[in-house]
C-alpha cells in the first residue's frame, strides 16, 4: 500500500524550524549579494568595497528576516493542514501559500489580503 507522505523531509514540528532557518539563510545570502552590488554601485570612488560591505551589514539581516517570516508561516500552515486533514497531498502547500499570503497582507486590509491569498495559492498550484 503506497502512501503520499514525503519521507525526505523532517516530521512536522521540526520541519517548521528547518524551513525557517533555510528561508532566513536564503534571504540573507540572496539579499547580501543584491545589496553588495547596490552598495558598491552607489558608493563614491575609493569606497566601493566599504560601501558594499556596509550595505550587506545593514540590509541582509532584514531581508533574511522577511524570508524567515514567510517560510515559518508557510511551514506552520502546512503542518496545521497536515494535522487537520490527516494526509499530505499537493493541496496542503497550495492552501498554505494562500493562507501565508493572506495573513501577511492583513495589515493592509481585507481586499489586499484576498488578492495576496489568491496570488499565493495560484503561485503554488
């Protein structure tokens, strides 16, 4: 009897921390590369390396934190849906993406949250 459980991932409580750390690292590294280039480009002649490194120091943790929030919420919703539905199928990540997008946009109002939730669900479909 075949099951649809992904055995390559951590079990649910540990999956949240694993995805949270991975998302932070991805955002910090990617944001560091982008802001190194932007900082170097916007620095005066003779201070290019210093300007790029300062931009990394200032911006990379912020970008990493934003990615970590998204990744952590997504994993929490995914684990909650696995627990409620008692099965792990492709609908869980789709619904998790929609819920994550909606929750992150709630501070801008319900219409914005609904648009973001629809985009988050469609993006993962």
